[in-house]
């Protein structure tokens, strides 16, 4: 076994976990996009990471079930709490994929605080979980199934209504969202649950538009899995090594996010969304290869080499999303999804119609 592998085994996962606890957090930013009406906007979601198919890993991490039994690589389920404005990681929990997202999301409750607004998809609309998360003092904005039965206990002047989920009072907002491009139009029905029950202080139309920020956690996962890992399987061949590697991955991601936010904050009015993660990662790798950027002075440059590369290659303003998520890495050379996928970009107009219920 190579000496560096033996050294990693002796080190273990605890120091990497402690380092993550040191650097994790929403990352301070002057950008107004990070907050909505004074609340820090955060999102929670889960993803799967494949690990090497070794006997040691198989004893802990199961393979995904398919028609003929289990297939592919063993998988780790990772759940993260991400600040939507900067995509920085506030907290993370992971383990065997046989444990569901809701369990890991519940473990992140300790990272929630009063003054936060948590966004979540339909999978996180379970009553027990919402009560547990709301008990932290954080506010919630979660989508649920459109047909979910929620008897009103009170009506709000804007057409939304109040309902009960266990001990929790939530405001139910129904909306119709239409997207129009030169290729046609699409309309979807959304039902949102929120603990922000005052319609005058927290307008429903703004909450409906704000919910789209939930996609920032998906982008963070894409940066972890596609940009840093390049779509590759993790390398550790034991569960202890997998734990160490995931904490190291999260530390590297968080350090880059911090550097990117420091850079965009140095230019007032620059949205953190315009910082390119690939640019920052390439600059960081160059610094490691060249053994450059080692601090020898007491004056700390918050922008630094990575930040200057980011500012020199700012991305254009975010475009409107018009497509569902699709798998970019084909599992077959045959056309399993019918006609070719249209990857063209179109100018789009989004309209939000709040739906009211009869008294």
C-alpha cells in the first residue's frame, strides 16, 4: 500500500469533519440576493454519490435496486443545507442510501436558526418533519402535492388560506405558473406551504417567485459531482475512507465558495451567481501545481489569485430556466427517450397567477 494511503488511514475522518465544521456556514455577503425581507434564504435536498464496489463498502452501502436485482455501484446518500445566495454549505449529513432523505434532513435541523427561510421540494412536505424543522425557529417554504387535502381553518385576504399540520399552522398558497417561448407555452400548478402566515408582511406572489431559488442546491450538487469529481466514482475502498473523502470534498467546495464570494463582494453590485465555479476550481488547481500563493505576510488579500481569476471571467446574468432536468451522461447509445432533445436557448416570459379558493 502506498505511503500516502497509509497516512490517510492513520489520519481518519475526524480531522476532516472538524475542518468542515470550521469553514461551513452561509458565507457573509453584501449581495441582496442572499436575503429576502431580512430572512436568509436556504434550501435542503439530497443526492447520491457512487463509491467503489468493494466488499468493505458493500457491507455498509447498498447498490440501487433494478429489475434484475441490485446493479451499478454502492451509493452514499448526502443531504445538505445550502445558502441560496452563495451556494455555500451550512450543514451536511450522509450515510447509506437505504436511509431516506427525510431522515438525513431531520439531522440538519440543528443547523437551522431563527432568521432563516428554508426551501424544500415535495419530498420534504411530511408533517412530522415540517414540525421538527419549524421548532428550530426557522421559517419554511415547501412545495407539496397539488391534490393534498388541507382543510382551511382560516382565509387570508389575498386568496391563500391557513391549515394545520399537526401542531403547526401553515399558510397554503396555490399558483399557476406559465412559461411562454417562441416554441410554445407550458403551465404548471404549484401548491406551497409556508410558516409565514401574514400575507401583508410576506406577499404570496413574492413567495411563489422566491421558491425558484430552491434550484440553487441542485446547482451546488452539480458543482460537487460534475465539476470537482468530473462524474467519477469516489476513490475510497472502505467506509471509513468514504467518510473521510466526503468531508474533504465538502471542505474543498466550501473553501472555493468562500473565495468566490469574497471576490464578488469586492465589486459592489456583483451577483455571486456570476462567479464561475469552474474558473475558481481551475485557478485553485494551478496554485497547488505551482506551489504558489503561499502567505508569507501578515496582510491577507481577500480576493487573491482565485478571486482575480473569477472577476476576470464573470458569467453573464442568469437566464430563465425553460427545460426539465435531463440526464446528460447517456446510459445507452440507443435513443431511449424518443425524439432528439432540443437544447436551444429561447427568450422566455414567465407569468404567475395566484389561484384563490372559494370561501
